[in-house]
C-alpha cells in the first residue's frame, strides 16, 4: 500500500500599520527532510494582520494542493486566531474573516489538514517571505521568487532532516505535529535563533470586537530571568534586548485591607505601617535581584512613598509619571463594593458590563484609562528601550498593562488578583511583541 504524501505548510502575514501596507508568505516543506518544496508571497495592499495571515494560509494550502491534491498537510502558524478558528475551537465573527476562512476550508478536504500553533521565532521562513512581499510593495512591485533569500539555511535544513513521526490521519496528528516541531526547534537552535515570547498587542478596537485578540504566550518566567530576543513579525528581526517593565503595586494604606475604592479622585492616603514594611521588603528583594535601572512612580502619595523606599535602597532617584495614576472612581471613592452596590446599583452594573461605562459622578472608564495607560507605556518604552524600569503604580494600571500584553479581553481586568506590594513584569520587544514574565509575585512578603 502506497504511503500518503505529507507536507508541512508554514504561513504568515503582516501589516505595517494594522491596517496598513500588508503582505503574506507561505512555504511548503517536506517534513522528513526539511526541503523547501514551494514558496508563495504577495503584497496585498492595505489590510490588517489577520487578513494577511489568512491570505498566507490560503496561498500555502493552494501550493500544497498543486503539489499533491491527496496530501496530508500539517499547517503551522504563529497566529493563534487563525489556528483556533480553522481548527473549529473558536467562532468566526468578524465579517472580514468569514469568507477567508471559508476559502481556506475549501482548498483541501478537512480530514487532510491539521493545524498547530508555533512561536514566531519558529516561523521565520514564512515571516521573511511576508516581509519581502511588503518590501516589494513599497517599491511598487510584486514579490519575485528569484529575488527571495527566505529559504532556510543549510544548517537548519540538516537539523530538520531527522525523520519525524508521520503526520497521519487526525488521530495521529498530535504525534506528527510534536515531532515536526521538535525537529524545527533543533533547526532554530542550530541557526542561532533566540527563544522569544509573542503576544500581539490589543488596541482599542478590541472594545468593539473582542475576537481580534489572541496571540498565545508561553509560561511566565521569573522577572530576573535573562532577556531573550523575540521573533519578528511584519518588521524584520528584533536585534535588541527588550525593555522590561517591573510593575509594583504600592504598599497598603488604611483603605487597602477594607477593600475600599481608592483612586485618583479621593483622599490620596499615605502608606500604613504595614505598607511601609511591605515597601521595605520589596526594596530588599529588588536590590537582591539587581536588575532595576530606573524608578518611575504614579504621582499619588502611596506610590511615591513605596517608590522612594525602593529608590533609596537601590541608590536611584524617583521620576513621577502622571500617566501611571489610578483611575478616578468618582462618587465611589472611599466606599466598599457593597456600599456602591447598595447606593448606585445600576451604575455599578453598567461599569461591570462595559469598559466604556464610568463610575458615578464623572469617574474614569476603563476604556479611557486604557488609552491613557497605553500612551504612557509607549512614551516610556521610547525613552527606556532595552532597560529594566520599575513602575510603581496601582491595581488598574498594572492590570491594563498585563491585559494588553496578553491580548486578553477587557473583562480580564476582573479576573486578576493583584495584592498590595506585589510584583509583575512585562518585557517589550522592538518588533512590537510583548511577554508577561511575572504576575502578582508576593514571595518577598512572606
């Protein structure tokens, strides 16, 4: 009995602007040898990242069908959105995605195609093709195969040559996918590729359509783990170390253990004795790690006091950043959740239901806070590229920064625990990727 033909299709797409000038790339590989069997790339004009990624998938599947219409195909992409939607685990709601997904599904029978998510650093061949296509489009031309340098180098191809388990019928797909991925990881290592973390940042359009989130991240690392470069996506290789924001929630105030709303529109309380002890403990922990180079604080007193304790221990000065302040909770300032629920039930429910809703009495909505904190993040990243910066701030700013790095929906703000004087960390790479490395670490307080 003749063994079925098997291919690996890797596809990617990018948009320089999202939406902006966009292109895709796709490559068909022999899973046993790593040999490049076909390449496809095209500049598609102005489009979003997701549209370009779907176009890359379509081109890759079409190229595989041209080689062998009865082939078993393993599709590997770094787009969690495309992989999950095409695997049938996520619904497709966006009107631009539905026809593209349908077109991809028609190319080959469903039983012949399986999907696997991979980190971006393992998808560099397709990524390079997409970049070549966008570069060609910038010159007013289309991508030409003869001018491409995207093929895997000989060292990576040799590492790929370890025969993987078959990419057989759906029941065996996991084994085949794992074997192919293991071979490609070896190839990446031999080519000197650094392991990175990818999570496409969510912009404000998420509030209108939460489906467009989603690039998966790998498990969180300790905040003092060595920085590693992320893979590229739409812009070319990331050549520098990331900027790392170590996010410190201030120590306790008298309101903290009472779980009262305490934002930027209230009494601006000072640290309690417990809060001062917490600030001293976190200062010792950060001094032991020795990685913080700059200390930046919210203008509110509890943060400035916490930041000063750390800065004094590290021999640094404190810079105050207005954009790191807590949201204004309006008429809810100083109240408990139960008190707000009793006095303003409709307003509270609206606030819980929508990031556009503001607290009673002219408070700041989560949508407005996200715009402010995103702008602050971008400004600080520009000023502190490649550095480790301590941001001493509040519950909401920390949660928003983590949510955006994860590509999580707005309701994720209500699903994170963030203790007083806890540490979190996010690394930001020059290619736009972000990686959450730590969340709500309180080990220094024990």
